[in-house]
C-alpha cells in the first residue's frame, strides 16, 4: 500500500492495528487466506487468485467509511506485460513496471521531505530501484540508517517517523544527488528535466515504458554478469552514460564482440551459433515492452547493426552466416516457436543442416543462417506498424 496513512488519516502502525481488527470481524474464510502483515497485502503478493485480497481491500475501505476505489487505485497488481526475455511486471495506475525494478528489502526516504511535512508519506516512485533521488530537494534518497546501518523499510516496521533504533528520519543527513540520477528520477516521474544531455536515448523517449525497457535491457544484456547487475548508484550512472550518443556505444559494444569472435573462433562462422558471438542479444532485445521497431529503439539498433554486418564487405560479412536457433528466428520474425516450425515444414525456412523426415523440430538447436532469416524478414514479414506479418501456426 502506498500513502494509505495520508489518505485515511492513520499512521502505518494504527493502520496495521485497524487491519487486524477488521480481519477479526470479517468472515473466517476471508481471514484465513490473507497475510497477517500489511506490507504483504498488495494484490500482486497473491500466489494464485487475488480475489480475496481485493475483497479485503473493499472491506477495509468500507469499515473506514471511504469509497472502495481510492484504496484499490493505490494497490499494486500483477500485469500481463512481459519485458525482455521473460521479465514479469506489476501495474500501478496504468503504468507497467518491470518487477526487477521494485524494491523488496529497503524503502528509502528523503529526510528533507520528512522535516518539512506534518504528515509525511513515502511516494510510490521511491519504491523503485531506478529512482535514486528526491527531485524536490535534489538529494540522494537515504537507504540505510546512519546509526545502526539497518535498511529503512517503513512497511515492515509500521513507523513513518524513525528507524527501529530510534533515529528520526528527519534528522538523517542528506547528500547531493548526481545530476544524471536526478534527470532519470525526474524523467520517470514525468517532471521537467534541469539539464539533460542533448543526445541520450533515455531522455529522448516519450513513453516511460520504453525507458523501463531500455534500462532493463542494459541490466539483462550489457551488465549480465557480476554484481553490477544489481541496481546501484554506480551501475545506474553507467547505464545512463551507455545511452549517450545512441547508438554509438551500442555499435562499439557489438564491434568488440565481433572482433573477439573473429580473433578467438577456431571454426568457420557457418558452424558458429549467434549466441556464441552476441550472447542472448535477440532474446533480450524483444518486448521492451513492444516488438514493433518504431516503438523499440533497442531492437531497431540491433536490426540495423545486423543488416550492416550482412551487407558489408570484408571479414565482418561472415557474421551473416552464423546460425540462429528457433527462438532467435522467432524474435526476428515476431513469431513463436510453433510458427517457425510451420515455416520449416513448408520449406519456407531452410536449415543449414539436413533434418531427418521424422525428426522433431527443436527450437533450441542453432540451424538457420542469419542472412537467410534476415532476408525472409525483409521480403515477407514487414508491415506498417510492426515491420512484420502475422504468420499463423499450424493450430
């Protein structure tokens, strides 16, 4: 729940007490399936059906003599939107947010906001890893208590005034925020930017969902290994700088991967998989959250670079012969594995290796030359909106 205390006039601790009283008065069937703590009440915490939680939220609003919609609007629910390879998302007020961005163990605060407000509250955006600053006071959000070093989390302690050790939130020291992090926080909250870079993909995007997709792509592909995949001030600044002069840094990254592959490969590219050169590039670049090139600048840059490799001259053109598996073919054609299987059965998609007549198509095996698949996309799978046609599966 976000800002329930401010909406209903209760402190978080009083709200928790009120919640338990309502549960005691409620139907035993309802009380038995609900969590015992307020911080687990959000709709998306339900393992299977969320109907009981919605019913409880309506009951909670009714007992507090309030309409049911405000409390439901504040709740965070699961979303059907999938980002990148298979990242789930949550929805809040029409905003689909990758679950990877949602904080779990620490909810930071701004001491200046708490010092100025008679009824302090924690805005929803502070619950996201990608928001690191308070845009009102241009300072970093405080994540840990300066005295006991414990992570701050008002939802677990039920206290909006101080850490469990007694240190008041409003008395905690503040630090100035990095300009790039300030700009990113302002962009996500749809506020005016102070001095954003003139050429940076993240700040040029109009749709916040595209920004979420680009940042998530950085953490799942560029920073896929090591501890830097954890969202921190340092890694987020690196992410922002990566999108400076887009797509220059992306092309440089691809050139490094191709150069390494050319130098280290011990066999011809016609016997090499795309994954051994570029990793999960195609899989992580789709659904960010859209597949259409006009709404997915990362996937558009990927296609542009692959097109360059295929049609250039010299050693780099050999990249056009690397082998794609069925899932990567599906990513290019905006299809699924069943649709790719149909293309193979009908002879419209030929593999580099002869398949036995009774062999079952395995989408995990690299079989299809990149150049052939790319030419199929160019000639048959483009449309005005998605740059691709819909090809029906056998079922």
